[in-house]
C-alpha cells in the first residue's frame, strides 16, 4: 500500500500548508490537530495535521519524523475555531494552533490515560480479550502511558472509544506544586453524624466553601471539632488548584451566593437563562453603571450553566486587576474554578488545561488568551469590561480581538455570550441599538446608600497651584484634606508613569532621545535612569548633559513618581502609596491593593491599574490629575478610550455607604468627552461619536485593516512602499466600497530600530480582502518585497500608533 500524503500547518510565520509523506502506521486514527515532528529545511519543526492530500504532487516529498500525539490535544471545536481565527485575522494557522496549546515547540510533553469509571472496568468480561487486558492493566497501575497506547493498535482503538464514552480521561505528566488551602466544604457523600455540632453542620451548604474564620467565629465550631470533622470525612479540605488565591487581593466572598438578585439584576438574569438552558447562541449587552452588580449576574448565570452540565469561560482585560471577579466566582464554584494566563509556567498551564479538558474545572477565568482553553461542553461565555483595549492582541500573530473572537466562538459552539461594561465600546453598543445584541441595563447601584458619585470638572487654566505643585488644583487639595479628615480614602489617577516624560538641558536645550525609537526618554528618579516606554531601552541618567556637559536640567511634565514625591510635602499626615507597572513588577507592589483594601494607607496613586476591577467601599474621593492625556492622539478611537478610562476610574468612588466625589482636572473644559462625563451621559456621548463614525466611514460602518511596512533601511522602505501601494490597488481592483490611505509615516515612525510606513484600508467586509491578500502571497513570497522589509497585517486594529 502506498504511503499517504498529509497537509500540515507548520508552527512559524507560514501561511501555506506543507505536504509530507506519512507511513501507514502513523495514519491510523489520525484526526485534525495531531502534531508531528517534521524535517523543515535544515532544521526540525512541529506541524499540525490539517487534512489528507488526495491529489498526487509532482515534486519530491519528505517523510514526517515522528507522530507526537496519539489523539488530538484539543477538542474539535477548538481546532475549527483556530482555523477561523487564522482565516479572519490573516494569521498563520500553525502559529494560531500553537497559541492554543502550551508547549507546542516541545515533543517532550507526555500524556497518561486515567480511568474515570473504575466500576465499568471491573465489569468487563474476559471474553473481550483486548478490552479485558486493557482494563486489568488500568486497574492494576491506575494509568497507561500514551507511548504504550500508540504502540498497540488494538489498545489505541479501545482508548479512543473509552475517551468518547468518558470511561477514560487524559492527564499530562507534570510536576505537581503544593496548592493553598481555600477552605472547607461539606462532604455530600457522608451522612451527618449525631455529634454535638450536628445542628450547626446541617446548616452548612454543600455548594459553599467556608473559610476557617467563618467556621470558628460565625458557625461556632472549635478548632478541635473542625479537625475531627475533616478526619472523619464530614468536612473536606478544598485546595486552590486553579491559582485563584494567588492572584486576588480580595478575600473570597463566601457571603455572595446567599445574596438575592435585585429586580434589575433578576430581569437580566431571567433573560439570559433560557439561552443557557436551550444551549443556543444569543449575544447580550449588559450595560450597567459601575458598582451596579454585574458580577452577581455573571455568577448566577454561570451557576445555571454549570448545573446544566456545561462549562463557563469568563474573560477579563488583565488578570492581575480582576481580584473582585476572582473572589466572587471562587465563592460560587470553589475548586471548580481556575485561572489561566500566559504568566503561568508550562507545568502550571498544562495541569490546569488538563482539568479544564476533562471537565473537572467548570469555570475558567483569564485574559484574552483564555479563549483557547479546551472547555468541556461550553455553555456560557462572559466578557467583562468588553470595551477594554487589552482584549486586542497587537504582537505577535495571531492579532485577534478577544471580545470579537469570543462572539464567534459562542456562535460556533451554540451558547449565549454576555458582554458587560459601564462604558461599552461603540461597536458593541451599536450592535445592541440595532438589535443584533440583546440590551440588558442595570441603572442603579444595588446596596442601600450606594449612589453614583458626583463628578466635578476643574479648569486647570485658572485653578492649578503654581510652581512645583502645578499638577494639582486648589480645590482638589482642599477636598483631599476634607475627605481624609472625614475618614474616607482617596484615589489619584494619572496615566503617565515615571518622574517626568521629558528632561531637558537648561543650557543647550538637548533632550535625550531613544536611539531605537526616535522618541523622548522618560526620566525615572527612583532608579535615576532614562527609559523608553515603547522598547524598554534603559540608560543611566548622567549628571552632565551628553551634548554640552551642562549640569542643570528642566523636568517637563509630571509622572506618578513626581506626584508621589510631592504628596509627602502637600499632605504631611496622609499616608500615600503608588501603584503602576514599575511598582507592581516588584513583590511588594503585589500587596499594595490588598493593603489599601484593609485601609492601611489613605491615598492610592496610580495609572490605569486603578481604573478597573477595584471595589473599595472606603473610597469617597477620586481625583483625575490630567483628564486630557490621550485626547489629542492621532487615533479615531481617542475620545472613546479616554471617556471609558475616566468613567471607569470615576466609578471607584462612592461604593460604600458614603457619597462619592470625583474631581476631574482638565485644560479642555468644553471638550465633549469632559462635558458628557461630568453629566454621566453615555448615550449622548455615543450618539455624537456614532454620527462622526458614519460620516468618516469608520467602524462600525466599515472594517479596518492596518498594513504596516517596516525596515531598518529608511530609503528602501520609502521606495518599496510606493510600489506596494500600486500592487495592492491592483489586487483589490473590482472590490466595491473600499478606501485606501497611505503610505504615510506611522505616528511612531521609528520603533525598536525599524522605520515604519502605514496603509489604512477601509472596507465593507474583511473576507474578500483577506482572500485576495492570501492569493497575492501565494503568487509572490513576502508580496514581492525585499526580505529586508517586513509586512504586518492587523485586522480590526486598536493601536493606531
């Protein structure tokens, strides 16, 4: 029998599939997604099986070296979803599949098959030789290695059948790490004993995890009784295998499952539940003001999905800032909830991934990369803070948008999706307005005494303090002292880290520039260094000017370090802490939010890290030190992004029983963003923005493709970019309703040593354009450009710089 041919998606920047020969033994039970180790040029690479090649080829083919996977390493729906991402976002399929599978570059990741139905194995008769032998082996050793299964055709077929019937499950061979104790849960398997505490024990809910403090102080158990109940298996210790407690600065909210939904929350919940029950695709826009209880709606909807036998994906913008959400879901689902993100080690990700795939983990929380979690029976997807730009992957490929991809994933698997935000993206809100999404609205904060904060704008042209404290207005200073004296906490928001964004020689005017990016370096006084915030280049700050040897410098502009230094002078009694990406990178920085929640200090100064995911009831005042940062960026979404940031940070105030106040310092008092923010009127803001978008043919009325050509050779780039435009127009000929802009210098013209020229393509649809781009690439490698020039396609871009 002749050897078969297969097409593989090779990991790397390769858009085409590559054809290889495969021996018949390796073709048995071969399904989409299985990996092979292959010879690729002069090296070896990993390729994912996509399809059999039925037509013969007229060139010499090489054999695959080794089949890595006996069975596909992810569910079929996830493989199909990766293909969609690859096609829509014009990304190499191999890179997309690799993003969905940790450790793809290594063939050393080993798999075991573990019994999940031991009773069934015990019933197998010796009449069925193959099944009987495999069952005896599993009952004796508790597992069978993938290598042993792969070497035995009969075992291989049986294992595949038993996996489908949930008789077996898979588990990666990874090093186990010690998990933190989350609490205790009533063991439903054991009858409650006739002990002195049996009445208290009967009051425990077997679905809730109780902390030791709750059992001792609220339930009245003694240390001895808790230990005795654990020993006798009436209480079960629950460990955090999913990494939730390591990431949240909040204690798990054990009281949350007992809270009843208020009328608006219940109305939203009741609208969502039928789609969960029927397992049907339906997108919901949950538009709720900050502090309106969106999280409680999420948790109750997720509970319905889990009760129906499904799994839930909860996406968050940034995992480190999602403490409140994590603590809430952990209260509902305990050890059935897990966190997954790219900062975990390979061993941690593989261990969690296995539990997700087997259905042991039912609720998965994570940033955009969590969309590749291999959910068992996905029944609900939640995208919290759906407007957040962090959901868009900029580099490397695949450059997907987590929110938009999540909507497509929900459509593919047939489940509802909830997009939640207090400041929805223009595209999502527009979809709700035209009926594409179902609008659900939460207009009020639920708890007694919870009120939306009052927002006041301060005109810094007339109100700023002169001299060294010009970053602050007199009124904000007075209100800070007033709220501190009344026992309230304060948050200051400034979206600019470092000491000052520019440092200038007083004698010759020289400003240090990053040699890689051609932009000014930010001065960090704490480290006495100059940093580029785009390429992370760092150099020491010299005492003398590099140009004229002068020793006096002017610090232009204000960053969080400079404000922090001056707060001690302005407010001698107020204890303040700074949190930004510089501080949070240290171990002490990870504790700051928790300490602020415990009211160990009075004022929290920070960048975007203080705008979302924080729920501190003690905060009564929020001061926005410069609302104008970002408003004048060359980005059609500048107003939308600024409005969302300001509205989110404003929502941190007044979440307790005391009224909140937000003071917004600005030089653009009459700017529509500032005006609609002070009035708390998102609808007015949306209606103004949507008219501009329609007039200028911007999303949601068009789709954008950002095409960047970059090269270290500036002259070559200028010449070839003109030629590229001519060819691009030729390949897009006869397409209706498109606008091509460029080549223009990118706003950040030089970045990380490369010069960049940019094209913006506005079109009615993406599919036809991407199809023509793929054909062009097949005809000419690198689109006919010299290898010194790199072409980057960004579909539905968010970063316009």
